[in-house]
C-alpha cells in the first residue's frame, strides 16, 4: 500500500484545520500518537464521537493509537471514524490485549516489534486457488502449491495451531464448519468459497486461528480486501470473535507467509 502514507497526509491536515482531530503523529516519533477524543474524555482534543445506533461492538478494552479505551467509549469513536471512511487495523499483543491503529504504518510497526512479522502485504497477491471439501471442512490453497502432508485432524474444542493451515470456524470455540487456508491463500471474496452460510463463507467466521508457519492471518470486513481489518499473528487462536466485534464480519482474508 505505497500510496497510503500520502493519502493520510491531506486527511489528517484537513481534520486538524477543522479542529476535529489533534496533531498527526510525528513521522519519526511515537507511531501511535494521540488518540481520538470523545465527549467523555475532557482534555483530549480530537474526534467527537457520535452515539451508537446498534448494540454491536467490541466487548473488551482497546488500545487505540497508544491510548486505552473502554469498550463503549471505543465503539463510539469507531462509529465516527467509519462514517468518515477511516478504517482501522486490529491486532493483538502477546498478552492478549486488543490494539487498533489508524494508519497501516503504525500497525505494521507494532506487528514487527511485538511479533517480528513483516508488514501486512497489501494488496495480497491473488493467485489461482484449489478448493475442495472434506465433510464439513473446506480447504483452500494456491493451486500451484504442493499440498502439505498430514491432515487437519478431528474436530475438537480449539485444537493446537497447525503448521500449514490457518483455520476459520463457523461457530465460536472452533466449532461447526471449518475453512482451512494454506500459506499464501488470498481469498478476495468469501462469497465465492463454498460454506455453511447461505452456501458460502461471507460473514460466517466466528473463531479463527493462524497457522504457525505463516506470519499473520489477515481478514477484511469487505470483499477485495477493503474496510477495517484484523491481523491474527502466527500461532494465535481467537476462539470467540464476538469479543473483538469481528463475529460474522469477514468478507476477504489472506494467510500471509
């Protein structure tokens, strides 16, 4: 996403002139910078959060651009940012804390420092895919890759991470139908992948697990890798995506090597 940094400059500059955001993060300083403010956080000049019109949202505290927010407060801020077309990157620290970043650069830097991961590849390299179904398990991998040895194993309550397959489940706690994506698999439109939700996997993933042999499993809320996105580091299991407001939300995903 080479053009992302330059696209953010006029957005942040315009918002600063309008008095709707604080100063943009310094290019050589703390990548997080000041977080958006709400009417309940006096002394933090920034985004004026609007009331929520729905009950959906994160259920755990979030560290947004370096500052901690309780769930209700963060949900109000995100509603405002989404209305402005500002999409956030979500990921986890090693202690399980949910982090969000308003720029891809800050998110990439956190993933590198916390996990040693490379930057999120964007756009993911879309390659021809091979798809097949074994019972209630759907497997997807690049068509030019040699299938890995071994199997996904029997269904059980959140099995250990697999070296090859990043797994996504229909229900929480790793239950129901399973979508396994091999390293390098970039699914730009989950409506095209056979699955249990109206015949496909769009808005169907309730728990997810990144393989130990990849850097991160990235899912986007819209097709063609658009909108807010969640990066699950290698070997990490998210047994209940409702906690992070990502239940039945993913429409495209990429198992980044």
